[in-house]
C-alpha cells in the first residue's frame, strides 16, 4: 500500500481509537479500515471551498488533500438534489456496534449511499450474499454496485426502491437505516426475525436524529436510544410525519420574526439537545435553523407558534449559564422556555439515553404513568418512559 494512503488510514484509525463511545476491538477496527479503503467508494464530494463546490476524486490515485478529506472522521455530501451522503465513519462504526453483527446474520441496509457501509457489513457477517441494500436513487445503486464489485464483493444484493417498504419476500436478523426517519414503517418490524435488531435514526421534530436500537421479542419492539446524531431525511412514501406539521407552517412564521430586532435575555441554566428533547415531549416545539446571523450550521431554536415568539441560543446546540438567548417577539414569553428548562433540571436532567422506548398499539396511548410520554406518528405509536435506573 502507498505510504501516503497508509498514513491517512492510520490517522483515521488513531482518531477513532480514541473515542470512548466506540466499543470496538482495536485490532478489528484497524483491519477493517485497511481492508475496506473508503476512497474506493467516494467518486466525488462537495466542499464549499472548491471553485464549483464539487471535488472530483482522482482515480485510481486521489490527491493527498482528497485523501485527507476522505479519511477524516466526517460525513461527506456525495450528491445534491436529491441529497446523498457518505456518513461519518465514527458514527457508522457506532451503529454497526449497536447491530451486534456476527457471522451468518442476514442484514438489510436502508440507504445504500456509496456502498461502503454495505461492504463493512459484509465483512462482519462473513458472506456478502447475506447483505441486502436498498436506495431510492437508481444511479447511486449502480455506482455502489461498481464500487463493491471493484472491491471483490459482487454478491451483495442491491436494488433501487423505497426503503420504507423493506425488501419484499425477505426477512432479516438485522436492519440498519442510514437516513433520518420521521416514522417507523410497518415493513421494518414485520420483516425482522424473532430476536432481530433494528438500528435507525429517529427524527424528533427538529431537535436531532438520535439513534434508536429496537429489539424484537414476542412480536414487540422495545429498546433505547444510544446517542445523538444527524442524518439526511428519508425519502419515499415515509418521508414525512404528521408530528412534524405545524399550523400555520413554521417557515414563514420564523422568517417574519427574524425581520425584527432581537432582545438578548440572560439564561439561568444550561441548555442542550437532551433538554430540547424533553421540552418537545412536553409540548414545547423545537426546530432547526440552517443559518443564523451569517453562521451556517444547525442552530437549535424554540418556536412558540401561538404567541408567536422565537428563542435562538447564540451558540449552536447549547447555551451555557450566564449566556443569552436572542428573543424575537415578546421577551416576556421566554418565561415558558425558562420554566420548562427548570422542570427538566428538577427532574434530574434526563439524557436521551435514559428513555425506554416501546412501539405500542395506538389503543394503548391513553397511558398516564408518571414520566411516560406518548408520541403518535402516522404508522407508529411510540411510548417513551424514563428507565428504572434513572428514576432510582
């Protein structure tokens, strides 16, 4: 292997090996990074510093700068309109660890992308014919097929189609979804074998896409969130959910509020995505702004559509004690926000990983247990409950 390429793979290994949340054998991690070179699956990526925004990867030998980008622990946009991304390596390995893959398991991947993840799965199950991957974008599936064939894995089952429909006629021991889903399509649970595992990013109404790990036992799906993440949106028949709809639509409300001059309001406590998720469960909606005051990125905001008012933390995803939020609309309305955060603190500041998650029959949604929250979506009704470990 070329020394320059080897050095970049070694650097990525070092970065990943230092992550405490990545529960992988170091030797196995190093082997898979070298045996499944990521650059073989990336033909182009988007970089706002490039002249036209698109970087065409030199083949078969990428430039050193391209290798530095490809072997960084970051997601890469590989196609726009419709969007597709090569997910962040560290996050992919975390999700694969959640799947608990062993030889002989049959796996469905929803969201083929570049094909790199399908190749990683094939290495873990020991037989590429046990791997099925579906993506809505026909051209990406064909590119992934070429990538896998060039890597010697030409028996991976690939097809273009709506991943929300699963793979008709097949059942799976594991299902991994690599796009943010606002719902849990029935086909995913139905096509899981008894004891099977579903790992997916669940859209949470603008707060983020925490990774949900569900285990099928006795025809019931139960589990927990494992970590926060962010993903492209699921496309196809299950791309939207009623729980994301605001009346009136929130975009014009936000646009109108942002035309005003904001009032800075001191913040009495810290605030982050764990708190935002709890606020959302308690009826306080959160949304994301792609840009705020010229700063690009995902900015967590609270929108009170009834008042209306908008509260924007001046730092992305978190506001520290003593900092301010920018309030658009009546500054007095921020009291609702502050009171909600105070209630979260009094509860013990539950994290996303403190919730037990269960798919239930909609008829059971009248449950009024303390710290139990019902989340109705078009095709799935979820019950979030703080775990016994947290309550004790």
